[in-house]
């Protein structure tokens, strides 16, 4: 196997493991394999971008596939959480609604402007990923939501708002824009050409 296929293989792994995580949680209970699978999926998400950049294969299509793999993974996790921990989640309607509404607005704005979701891979997305990891391990491993859920919802909302502003700023779809400051700089460069 060519080393250049490693990033796409890691992305494919996330697509393939997502339904198995959901299947494990379908009866409202999760096994230790759920946690192991999620940790492996999370590690694959970290490594695919790093390896792709090192190998020089970080294309727009690969980064967009990475974004879709994340959507698939975290949708499966969310459904799994709802199946197994609905009573815990129902105690936190405000932060959950806050982040869900921000994400829905993000989707609508990107689809209206670009016809597809953004694939910025911002610093705030990385921070959100870390807080999501902590919240998911807390919920599935220790039946705890509290501060970890609030934190990930706040970070997720801030991340969504940043990327909404980036979409409004950037005149064309662009991948791998690290922050709103990078978006302003890129906008200036694009308008000067």
C-alpha cells in the first residue's frame, strides 16, 4: 500500500466504524468496545490531516471527505448518546439547543453561499474536537455530563459562529482556513487578484 493512501484510509475508517458504534448503542447500552472504537476514530481524525500535510496530499476533496467523516462519526455518537443517555441529556436543554441551532445556521449559510458545507479545519474546530472527546468519554465512560457538556457546547457554539463569519467574509469556497484572521487575510488576497 502506498503511504499516500494512509490519510484516505484513516478517513474511510471513520466512515466505516460510525455505524458499528451506533449498532453497539442501539439497545441503549454501550460496551467497552464503543469507547475503544470512538478513541480509535478520534485518533484517526487527528492523524489523517497531519499525515496528509506531511505527504503533500492534503487536497480539497480529501479535506471535504474528512469533514463528512466527522459528520458521520459525530452524528452516530449523538444518536448513540440519545439512545443511552437521554435522561442525562434532557437535563441540559440550553447548551444542547445553543450548539445545535448554531450548527444548523452554519449548515444553512454554507449551503446557500457555496452549495456545500465549509471545510475550514479551524483552530476552534480542533479545540471543539478536544472538548467533544472529553464530553463523550465523560458521558459514555462515567455517565457524567455537567461541566464537560457545557464546555463542549460553549466551544462548539463559538466555533460555529466563527465559521459562519468566515463564510460571510470569504467570497469563494476554500478549505483549510485556520481562523477568522486567516479568512480576512485570504479575502484581501483574493480581492486583490
